[in-house]
C-alpha cells in the first residue's frame, strides 16, 4: 500500500514509517500541513495518516480541504487529544478513524489495514467464508464444515467483524468501537473473555485453529497456511 | 423564599425582639404622659375648688350668712346657663339655703372630697356627668359644698387613652412591617450566598456571590467570599495544571520509550531469549500509560462541563450493554450477574462516559465479589430521578472509608494487592459530577451498592 504520513514529530514519524515499511508498505512523510495537503492532492495514496497538531496548517483543515475537493482517500487522524469531543470533531471534519497518542504500533497498523480494506470493499458482502467457516449475514447462520454453530447476537457481530477483516489483526479497542459501539478504555481482560467464548464455539471441536491471539496487539482470524 | 424559613430566620426573630422592646418602652412613655397630664388636670380642679372654698369661708367670716348667700347666688347667676361649678349651702338640718343643685349628694365623703354623678342641664338636653366636690363645715352648723362638673376631665382622659392606644397599635404595626422588610432584605442576600455556595459545592466553582454595589457589610462579605473562591479556584486550577502537565510531559517520553521497546521487540535479529523480558517491559509501559491516560481523562472531564456532548439516551439500554459486556467475565468467576430494569428512563448524558463509568463500577463488582457471589444491576425511576445501582456481594467498604474511595490513587488496604490503579472510582465520580448525578454508597448486606441518581428531567 502507498501511505502518506503527515506528522511533525520526527521520532514518531520515524517509528511509524519504519514499522509500516517493514510490513511491506510504501511510506511518504510530510512534516507540516501544507506540504502534506499538496502531496495528498497530487498523488494517489491508499491511506493518509494525519496528526492533528501540525505547523503551517492543522490536521483537521487538511482533511476538510481534501473532502471539499471530493478526495475520498481514507484518513486516519492521530492526536494527543484523546477525548470524545476531539474524536467527534475529527470525524466531522471528514476523518474515517481516529487514534489517540500514545498508541501501540500494532493498533495503528491494524486500523490502517482495516481502513484500506473498507475502501476497497465498497459492495456489501453478505456471504463470508474463512477456510471452512461460513457465515450468512442476512440469514444470521454460521456453520463450520457440516456443523451448525449457534451464536448469541453479540458473538455473531464479533465473528462477523473478524471475518470481514479476515487475515488482519484487529485490536481490542477496534472491537469495542465496532462491535459494541462504545469508545472507552477497558480496564481488564473483558474482551478476551468474549473472544475465548467465541473460540470455544468455532474452534474447540475442530483440529485446526482459525482465531488466534496476537500478543500485545489483538486478534486475527485467518485461514490455516 | 418560603414563609416557614422566613419565620425561623434569626433576622426575623431579631426584628420581633426589637418590636417587643420598642413597644414596651413606648408603653412606659405613654403611661407616664397619661399619668402626668391627667393627674395635672385633676390637681388643677382640686386646687380651684379649695381656693373657692377659702374665698367663701372668708366671706362668711367677714359678712355672715347673708353675705355668703349673696356671693353664692351671684356666682351661680354668673355662670348660667352652661357653667361647670357646683355650689350648695345647707343648714345643719340639711335644708338647702342656696345653690345650683337641689340636694346634698348621697355619697360618703373621703377626706372631705365627694365624687358623685350630676344631672347636668345644658341648653337642650339632660345628661349625667361625673362631678367632684369638697365639703366644708362653717361655724353655726352650716355645710358648704363646692365642686366642679368634671365631664371635661373624663373626656380628656378618654382622648388621651384613645390616642395612646392608637399610638401603640401604630408602633406595633410599623415595627412589624419594618422588621419584616428589613429581615426579608437581609434574608434575600443570605439566601443568595447560600444558593451560590450550594452551586459551588455541586462543582460550579466559577460561580460567584452576587453583590449589589452598595458596599455594605453584605457586599463586603460577598466580596471576601468571592476573593476566597478566586483563590481556591486558582489553587485548584494550578494543581490541576501541574498534574496535567506532569501527566502530559511524562506521557510523551513514555510513549517514545514504548515505541523504542516495540521497535526492539520487532527487530528480526532479536535474540529470542530476551523477548519475554521485552514483552514485560512493554506491558509495564502500557500500564503506566494507562494510568496517565486515566488521570488526564479525569482532568479533562473535571476541567469543565462539556455539555455539548450530552444528549438524551436510554439509561437502561446503556446499562444493559455494560451488563452484556461483563456477563462472561462474571460467569468465569461463577458469579450470578442479575440485571433488572424497572423503567426505561431517558437521561441527558454522554453515552461513552456513562458506559465507562458503569463499566468501572461493574469491573470493581466482579473483582471484589467472591466466587459464586451475586452482582445486581438495577435501573429504576423514583421520585428522586432515574437511577442505576450496581450492588455486589463482596467485602463492602466501611463507612469511614466511603468518602475516600473516590480520591485519586486511593486504594483500600485489602485491595492493594489486586490489579488496578486506584483511578476507577475517581473517574466514576468525575463522570457523575459532569452529569450532575448523585453517588450513594450503601450497604448491600453483604457487599457494597453504588447508586447513581440523575436529576429529573435529565438536567
């Protein structure tokens, strides 16, 4: 993927771009808002990562100018201000996702990949399949091989989100935001318990595991290699 | 201002006391005026009677009975028809010799004085007037009676009494009205001070006592209170600023540290034996960052009302979501998590913050309730307003510690060993204050029950 990072703190910029490059992406860096806007307007990027506080032009203005010019590129806003009001302001300006500093690099990577996929999957898929695990979103049916799996509504949404992000790491906060629809800071392993319940339904009675825990980052549902 | 509090107010009582004292002194003063004026008039009458008797007695001694008769006749004649003097001269047997009444009054004399009723003939009517007279025995057994019709005196006395009565009534009325007015004025200003302090206690620290610019004692008190509040506010602000700055300034190097650790962890050349230690270091950094984030979050919530982010939401819906999130965690500890919603109250709230607060409460409940215990979450609508209660069956919190558990970093001795940063309930407290919700801690027998009660109308 071709990613533009607009960030004025050199340490963070280096850290993020190194990480993304290692993951196989191409990264351009701009250290102020107006350079960033110029780059974003002239090149075709898959995802933009924009810091809110920038010299020359602040991050939110960059996003709104891009949106005014009908540029649909997915934007992830980074900010030291992590509160609900700021998040709402960021999303109103046209950002697609919002991540508060400090963040784990895994969280950022997972969100960037989720954004890129969301942009490429414009059509709504209602039949999901990961290895022999199948989901019919409309009929709300799940089966793995020959056996039907009964899920609670929340477990269904959890699995649907994981299957839609098949092969990608999803973090705990991404799950909270998208499956539970709350932005909050879980203190304990409350998500882990939900995952292990789901795992006991879709994985326990089968020889091959599909749902994996990624240490320090989150979870991944993927086909066996 | 309700009338009850007015009657109980110390200013009103003071006003009442002043009115009583004032009335008593007016009463005393008026009694003296009455006594001295009426007494003076009576004395004047008595003195005139005595002088007249002396005159008549001298005439008798000088000119004998005939001379006296002539003089009395002349006096009676002179004062007709409306005179107020009474004359009577009788012989020893009581036969009238001369005078303007027809018989000796039938009353006992006291020290030579007689008080009796007189049929007074004025021009067109006959009425009974009081009279006062003095008797005098002349040589030769003649008896002389000289007196005055004292109707005038009686009328004057009545007038004085009436005037004094009106005076006292008016004094009472004016005193009461004045006391009412003054105490109400004072009470209004004290009420405004009370109201301000209540609002400040509810967290609106920027509120100030109103002054009316008159520079009186109340204004001075208000100004002093306001200056005190300014100082408290700036102190609190600087403390908050300092802790904010500390958290913020430490957060940046901490996140860099975390970034470096992560980079080290992900280096392909990394020696596998060091990975667990790096993982541990990263998770410690995460915990520290979590604490800083929680601190900053509380500071942000407390630093001012962000009413903009409040909207109408169903309290029971959010509570149900939190219960659903924590249900598997409780089940893992074999706890029964019971959710009851007796009503579907709508509150004005920030959905995420409310969720966070309830999650923190439920997190604590799950943490402190023993294996197999019961946790209850109850949403209700009472006269007080919509409420949500989280009750556990854990060890509970002693009364003495209940205030303290909302302090930042405060942890009960019994829970120091378990995971947590001592900020969970501080955040609940901050969220409750933002929503103007009341927090009550009660005994759940056994355990603790925390109730959040929202103001009615969601305001």
